[in-house]
C-alpha cells in the first residue's frame, strides 16, 4: 500500500517514483483515516488585541508529496479544500487567508471556479477569504498574474501579497494588483529592533502601503522587542510565535503579557486635549425608525423635517444603520424606485456599513476612523451607542467644529517656538499614563552651555538650535512616545518604546554631529567659544552638548505628575555632573511612593 511520506528519510530517486495515481491512492487513505489536517496561524489586530483572521496552512506532508510526485496543482487544490473545510467546521471567526501559489495560478491544469465550489460546500462566502499570493519560483509574467488576480477580485475575494524580498517582481506585482493586505516577510522582521536597515525597509513598505490603502501584516513576530519595533512603526497586524503558534485548533486570545504591552496609551504630538475628548460631546438625540417602518414613511419624515439629514434604524435598542436624506432622495429620483420600494422595509434603503461608535470613543479615534472610511460618512453622520444600545447621533459638521475648538485650545498650551506641547499637556499626559497603569520612561533633555552660546551668537541662532533639538528628539521617538517642550532649552519625552535607551543613544550620536555645525568655522576648530559668566568673568565653553536624565515609571510607583517631576529634577542634577553628551539612568530605589505603598510598608 502506498504511504504518504511525512519526512525526508526516503531517497530522492524513490520519492520520484510516486505517480499522480499513487498520490491519489495514498491521499485517499490518509483522508479516510483523518491523518491529514490543516493548521492555522492567527493574525492579530494590535489595536484591539483580537484576531483579524487566520492563515490557513496545508499539511506539510501533502506539500512534500505533491512536489516529489509532480502533482503540485492537485496538491494545492486539495490543501485549499482541507483548509476551508477545517476553518468552517471549527467555526473560526474572522477572515481565512488562503495561500495560492503564483506558479499554480498560471498552470494550464488550474481549475477555474474550484475555490468558489469549496466555499459553497462549506457555507462560506468570498468575503470571508483573502487570497494570499505566495512566491513564484519561475518568475511568472506580471501581466498574466495581474489578470489572474483581477479574476479573483471579480469573484469577491480580497488579495494579499508577500515575498517582497524578491525585489522588483514583488514590487511590480504590488503596483499592478493593489492588494488589500501586504505582508512584511519574516526576513524583514527577525531582529528588526536592532537592525536599522531592516527598520528603514519596513518603514518604507509601511508608508507605501498607507498611501495605497493597504494594511501591513508583519510575519514572523517571534519576540517582544521585534513586536514593539513594528508597533512603533505603525504596523497594526501581525503573526508569529510571540503572538500564537500555528496549530490545528488555533488559540484566539493573545498572551496576557502581549496584550499589556500592546495596549499602550497613544501619545499625541500636538493635541493632547483632542485625544481625551470623547464623542459624547457630539451626541444629539434623533428619534429612530424601526425595520417595520416603510421607505415611504421615512421619506415623509424627511419631507416634514428639512433639517433632518439622516435617520437611524434601531431594532429594539440595537442600532442597525443610517438612512441618509441624500441617498433616499437619489434613490427615489430613479424611475419606478418609489413604486417598487415604497412599501418595503426601510432597511432596504439603509446603509448597513454606517459608522457606529461607543460614546467613550475619543474624538481623535473617530476622526481617524472617518478619514479611513468612505467620504459619505462625513456628511451622513454616525451613530453613538452605549454597550450596543442606541444613544443618539453625531454629524460631521459638529465634529469639525469641535476639532477646530480643541486645536485652538491646544495651541494655547503649545510652545510657540517648536509647536510642541507645553507644561499643561505634559502634566496631563503623565497623569493619563499613570492612571492607565502604563509603564513608561520619563527622559529630561537639557542643553549644556546654551546660555553662553545664546549670548555670543544671539537669540535668532539660539532659537535655531532649540528648533534643531526639537526635530532631532522627535525623530528619535516612536509613535507612542510623547515629546514635550518645557521651555527654553529643556525638553521632556515620555517613552513607551521598548528600545527607548537605544533611541536616546542614537539621538546623542546625531547631536554630536549636528551641534558643531551651528558654530562658525573658527569656533568649531577650537572646540568652543569664550563668553562671560554672570559675574562678567570670561570662560571657555565647549561646543554644545546635551544631558539626558531618565526615570523609569512603573504602575503604582507615583501618584501623579508632581512626584514624577520631582524624581526627574533629582535625576537631572546627577546628569549634569557628566561632561559631553551623556545619559544618566536613575537606578536608585524609588524614594517617592504612593500612599497605598506607604500603607503597605507600615503594615
């Protein structure tokens, strides 16, 4: 009896004796005895810490057997069948990413409509499936591949591409296909936290993906440092052993430690107030209609209320969607639409893709959501809920007005020279991090010898140095790191990046190259300037440097920004004892504790 190989122990010449008929016979036995099983690797959304979907992996035994018996096409179709069958039987939620070989896609024996047949067999829809186009060994023609991809998209599938490390061919396919998902392959991800080249490649891919409205999936996220590095780039999706291993029955929940590291407080660079305002400020109650109401009744409602721009449809207390005035009038303007649909349920005119947000959603998050969505949502408005129960509506006009007011208020607290958040937003952000139980590192940046430089070179040159410092600090920070300007030559950064220490050292390297360039050639050559001190005595002051004082803040260590500030001032005194560009990391035992900790220590 033919036995399907599950390892490489057989000699190659013996493996090559397998024919398609023998493969079919062997697979029949394995399938009958349920010995071939697909596995699934979860793909997680870092914003929600929940599963987006699963990459379906055909059994490795099947792949090996198909290759050595020259039945790659048949083997791949059987693999798809196994993946979809198991996905459906387990009732896995989210999307299934189905691997499709580019080489198989263009084979003459490839079967048209076979995947759709499998979906119908297992009660799945093309909208559940993302076709993941995998590597081409033969360097297939991009034009033919584009046609094949258009065929899949025409059937309702979304597309994902990977293997961008193949260079021009992968990038050419990307530009032609315009996939919904782009995979950052494990070659780019492994060790990205300490590899600047990989980091810049990943950053470039992410930026191009953002411009083309594609989502980036990081593959091979195998340790927490790499996870934090890609998260700081802005990548929202990922898979790998650090998150969850591939398995026949996959886990659907992230490890608690990973969830804790992901759910960091996003640090606004310009507008702290906007991130704290919620959509409850935009709430207006609009009497909803129910699915039992007809389109004609809703139309009369619009006629009787000229200022009504949209009507929410609510079943019991659950919001279903919106009917916008413009969409209904546009529909009724078409021949026979009113006659055909007037007596039907109003859900036939409802936009079931309407934006529904919780009342605690921040204005910043709502703005980001609307910007990523269809422009119609800005005019139609959005539904506000509480625990999935209808509360009311908000509209785009009120949202824009609130954002404008928040920006005006925020500008009052921004430093006018650098436009970075000033003292009030800094204190608010520290308190927000403390209240959320987030670990972070407070770094105090202070220029050395700045006053004599300002005296000799003038205020304009001094302002240029301050602005240069602000740019270099901002450049060194990740998306979750908050940069503030206390005033003068003092800055503060609230780091959540796991590699904060390396970021600081990289910044000091940049400063050591940049600061000498602001001096005249003569002063640069002699390494500094002569200037009078406060008593009128002349001294030689070396070229500008910067001192960093770092204080690690753990949950429960400090009750508020006041105590964090005191700790930073203490650390700053030590940092100024070092000459040159330097960083002092506070490693002494915390000398300020919360009232809760004091109580515990007493007892």
